[in-house]
RNA sequence: GCCGGAGUGGCGAAAUUGGUAUACGCACCAGACUCAAAAUCUGGCGAGGUCAAACUCAUGUCGGUUCGAGUCCGACCUCCGGCACCA
């Protein structure tokens, strides 16, 4: 151990030792309880950014903590290495996507190792390697067998300028993200996974995780699934056998329906119009709306004015028998429900707006449940009138003017009406979902090929399992024309049919990269298995994931896909639970000031406010950078970057390092090896131990809730307390008369806090011990046992501090641990310190005394003090007497061990 | 518009969940050391008030509950996220 702290030396040294000793490789057979700590696997863009550093620092702190607590910790990492950037690099610069990806992985792996994250590198995986994506294909085939993977025509986003397909994200707002051209819809045959089959479970199973996943993530998933309870109702078309099925969540308002409104894409529309005189006008209108819908997609960010047209067709309300007109309008979406709605202007805002514009009747059939206040001085009819004029009344209430249901509560009517619809065969209670099946086909090269073959004779044929993987060719022509580059690789496309051996063509699309990340953390359990995606027995040992950590940008996509995938795996018999992740933490963003402004924004190249982790490692060390990231803000908050903040963390590390350096030799010489008996501890030693054990309890408690910032703060407090304590002891030692003359000691006393005189501090302690013990026993101020006990307390504090620092600054913690006398052992085999409640207990309590709730005095009391004693002491307190003099004491509130409040009049 | 979350010093934030508000750190000011700077150390640091105290006021605003409210209840204001014609 150097006198001075050089992070680059310390960090290199321990990184090497960890690597050589395979310190963080987790065994599947370890008998200790397991803990699976997981961070979201990165896309290998080439460079780690601060968001990654934060993510991994959090995960690593937890992994270290659990390891020190005696858990068998698995902390793996891998690469989400399929995806568009590699292909873009190929198109733009002609590099091979595989080479580009491998180089990026190599560089980022180096960065992670320089950060000293305690990953189990033996379990590293990468999605682009055939031994991984083979299992993507395997899962695809399993789903195909079960009808969970199917092919259908579907519109995709198409940029006419670049001649390429875009994802929904890349065509946000209806324009191409690169060239700004208006995106068109094109119909393509695409593969879908039937996530809608699991819609109900995706909502229902949230109950299993609602305590341990962030509410905002659950909420977004709930919104995304969009579960909605209501009813289907069939309206018969007048003079026809056709029926129009609508979905409504407010069947109780059905007597207020004054029209049926269809979406422009409604399949029945054409047939209905056959007999209509308005046919041409309606068709022209519907065509216009369809075109508009197609070109803008669903991403339109502005609500359009409602437009509609009467078809001239009439429909019959099955409840009232009333005949109402059928309209077509732009505000009804084909994608949701049945693409047709009953329009109830009195009780739906959209219908109200529509009815106003086209002068449709507005009929009120729900009244507010009356409150006493409402009956005052208002003419009810005029109030109704004004209400109806301005708004739809969308609350539940009492059904009126609705035949036999009049006078019933909405909630009651809804149930009874749905039951009647069912009994009479014109409808039923129903649940609809907003979520739609997951389109996984991508017309791209850099992904897992879809393992399907098309044969002229046999049609669509799945590739047999024993022919997996369908290997991606070495390279292809990256023209960027929009068709999958695989289509141009003749060797790949042309194959023979597995069934009939005749000529066949392969599917040339690849799978969405979210497929890779839907199950990757199961692969970590058994990463080299070549006969299954993983051994269910081994996975049973490790999964579900105990703690998952990542950004909330994946709140919907990845985290809903992986929940879906887990349920499919459960149904395949691979796992035995519903939810893959027990606890989820979504960390906040890392932001930095945008130069020349007061704005804090996420670090990015384009804003020029990025900070390179490597620069921080060089300047301050990985330990200081990691410590800062965890200390500066609660993990779920935004983290504002501050270089002076990192300096502060480095300062703290240096302080502790010097303390260990200054004291370790002395501790080796003088500290008792065994824990001394209680009577041998001086009062001073006990007060230090109290601080140590209180801190252990606090830190352990904070860690349980992932309050990492307060954990670090508590550790800083302990180090401050230890320094204060040493200063106090040195001053006391040297206060003996005559010592002023001893050479160097006056400077020592003055300088003890500067920590510039370590050797002198150690020498002084040695000298002092010798001097004390050299005295005749009656003149000694301290006995040998007490000295040994006092140094024991110091060592206890330092060791606890070093162990508790390991999750935040592991390299320097290892260095200090070794220097504290644990040569040859690694910190990972140390044990997390145990808080001793007896030792943590205060000798004396400081009890605040209030008069009428305002703090007026304090008094010191023993922890055993009774309520009565506290009350008496408070009333006799000099300051308190001044306050209560001349007033009547009404009441004295005593909170045991806590506080006294004197209430006066 | 709807649904969430949050408002505490100059800044990031603490507060054992109703009991001493502002821990810990950053920035800043003064001092020590230094030829000087850096580093390090010491002291100060919510506002008002005072030589110093005492004391008064402060957790977005206004009310309420309570002996006691940053914390609980009601109304409002502001900011940040998500969704957005979902029937």
C-alpha cells in the first residue's frame, strides 16, 4: 500500500486479481441461497455512456452487498448485438456488420472491466452469435406449432424517398426520421406473435409484482394493454339481414343512442351502401378518410376536427326498437373494438361534439344521483338545459327515459342489460384490449432469420429443429433499398423443402431484436447449453430474477415482451412461474448542463454535453466515478453531472485511505485480536463502537430499500466521527503536563486532522503505549487491556467502513482490506458486519422539551428514564419554568425516550 | 383533455413514516500552511434580528385535524412525465 492513493495502480491491480482468480463466477451448485442481480443488457454501440455507468454501478453495489451477506450471487452481462446501427454502418461505410459489432463489444467489454464491475464473464452472451439466435428460432418454431406465431398481411411504414421500411418509432409523426418525407402505408406479409392471447394475464398477473415494480411502469403497461370492460351489441340493419356489432362500455346509455357511427374502413360499409341513394357521396368521403388514415398512420399527434356523413342506412336499437341513422365518421377507429360505435351525444364527449356539428338529436338518459345541495334555488329544467348545451354528462347515475330500466342505477342497468342482450341473442358482456399482436418481421439483414421455408408444393414449412440454426450469411448487398438484403443472397434463399425435398425459398426477413432480449436472462443460467435454450433445472435454481435494473424507456416494449415470453415458456413447461422479475428498479437519467444555458438535459453527442466514462476513470478513478454516481442522487431520480462532485467523492476515498494507511500498523501491534470484555472498554471506546454499530444498522437498512445515496452519507458520517474521535484521543494523550516539550508532538496535535503526519501518529501511539505501560500501575491512566480494547474499537470501525464501502468503491476497499491485515484474502469472502443493538444503544438521550409545540429546551436522560421522571425533569427545567410561569399547565405530553411537550394556557 | 409523480437552503438532497426541519455532499465566504498556486486543514453558511444572545419567521399557496404537521385531510398553484378521438 502506497502512502498516497493512486487509483490507476490500485484499480489495475485488483481487476487483474479478480480476473485471475475468477472471483465473480457463480457456481450453479453453490449451496448458499442464490441472488440474481441483473442489469439490462446493452446494445454494443461502441461506447459506454454515463447512463450505462449508472445502471451498472447500481447493479454492482447490490451484487456486492448480497455477496457480502453470504448469498451466491449471479451477476451476468451480455450484448443485445443485433439491430439497425450495425446495418447502417454497413450501408454507409461498407463495413461488415459482424466485424463492426465484434469490435464494439471488445471495446465496451474493456470499459466495463476498467470500471471494475463484478460480472461473471464466463456467462457472457451475444445475440448475434448462432449459438444464441438458434434458440430465438427454436422458440419461434415452438410458437408456430402452438399457433402463437402466424403470418398475415399488414400495413408497414414506407418511406417513398428512401425506398425503405421504417419501424413505428422511425416514422413518428408520419414523417421519415432521416429525410422528413411523408411516410406511406404499404401492405406486406408479416409474422406476428399472439401476445393478445396473453392480454388478460398481462394485466391480471400484475398483482404478483405490484409491490415491487415501480407504479409508473405498471401504469404504462396497464394503459398499453388497454383492458376495457363493456358489451357487444348487435344493431339490425333495417330492411336487411345484416347486423352492425358495436362495442360499448356504457350500455346503460343505449336508450340515448341517436346514431350508429362506422369507421371508414368498416368491412360492412360497402355492402350496406348497395341500396343507398347516397352511395357515391359516402364512398368518396370514406375513401378520403381512409387515405388520410393510411398516410398519417396512428402516430398523428393532432386531433382532427370530426367529420362524418350520413349513409342513408337505418339501424334498429335492439332495446328500444327505435330506428336510428348509420353514419360514417373519421373519429371511429377500425383498430379498436368493432370499428363501429353507438353514438350517445348526451353522455359521450366525442359523440356530443359530433352531434353538435351535424345537428343530431341529443337525448339525456342518465341523471346525476341527487345531492342535497343541488336542489337549492335552481330551476332543474334550465340547469339541465345548460348542462346539455355545453357538455356530455359522462358520470354514472340514474337511468331515465329508458323503458323498464328507468330509475335504476347505471351500474345495475349495465349488468342487467348485458344479461338481457345475451339471453335474447343480440349481444353479450365483453372485454376488449387495446394491445395488438406483436409484429416481429423485419426486412433487414442483421437479425435472426425467420426459420421458415416456402415450398411450391407444401406451402409454408417450418425448418426442422435439427436443422437449426438457420445461419445468417457472412454478408449481403447492403443497398438500403428496403427489401431484406437476405433476398439478394441466392445461397441463402434457395433451399430444398424439408418435407418433399423439392425446390423452396427461405423466408428472407429477420426477427425483431426485442425477441433476443425477451429471454436472454434465462440463457445466462446455462449459457453454453447446445441442446436447449437452457436446462429447466438450472433455470429453476436461478430464476426469477431477484432484482432487475434499467432505464424506464423500456417500461412498455421490452418489459411487456419479456413478461409475455415468460408466460409462453411457462406454457411450454420450461419455467414454473408467471413473472420473470421479482423486483424492478428504473433508474433516473444522467443529465448535464448544456453549455451556455441553464438547462439540464440527457447527455448526448448532438448537445455536446456528454461525459466520457474513460475520461473520468483517468482523472479520478473508477471508484470515485462510481461512488459519485450513487451518492449524488437517489437511484430513481435524475442525476445531474458535476465534476466537482466527483472530486468530492475522490476526496472522501482519499480520506478513508489515509486513515487506514496511518493506523493499520499501529492496529496490528496493539489492537486486541479477540473481542475484549465489556469492562475493558473505556467510555471513549464505547462511544466509538456505538457510532460504528449505529452506522452498520443504518446502512444495512438503507441497502434493503436501495437508498444508496443515504448509505454513502452514513458511511461519510462514520468516517468523520472516526477522525473526530482520533483527534480527541490524541489531544487527551498529549495533554499530560510536560509533554509539550517532547519533540514533534505539538505539531502532531495541531496537525492530527491534516493526516499529513501518519508515521508520526503511529510512532506517537507506540510511544504512548510504551510510556503508559512503563509506569507503575497506580500511575497509569490506561491499563494494557484498555489500550488493546480501544484499538480494537478503532479497527472495528475501520473494517466495517471498508466492507461497507466495497459495494461503492470495490478496488480501494480491497486495497484497504488487505492492508488491515487480511493479506491473501479477497473482500468477497468477508462478511457484512453485524449491528449489535446493545452496543448501538445510547448511553444518554437528549430529550427535546417543547412548550406548546415549540422547542424551548433539551435535557439529558438515561435510556431507562420513566415517563414520570421525564415529566418532572421537564417541568423543573430552568428555561421551561420561565416559559410556563404565569400560565396554567393544561397537559404534559411525554413520548417515552423521545420528547416532552408542555401545553399551557 | 385524461392518468400518474413531484414541489424542503445558491445546488443535489436528508428527516427512524406524526415528535429537535435542513443530515451528507457540492458551491460560496473567511482563516491556517505556502514566495505563490494547487492540495490539505479550520471556521462560517435558510431568512430576519443582535456586539453576542434571546426571540421571530421559514418545507409551493390557503384552510383543516392534532398537544405537536415537511409528513395526515380538503381546495388551489406550478413543474415534470405518460397517454391521447380506445367508444
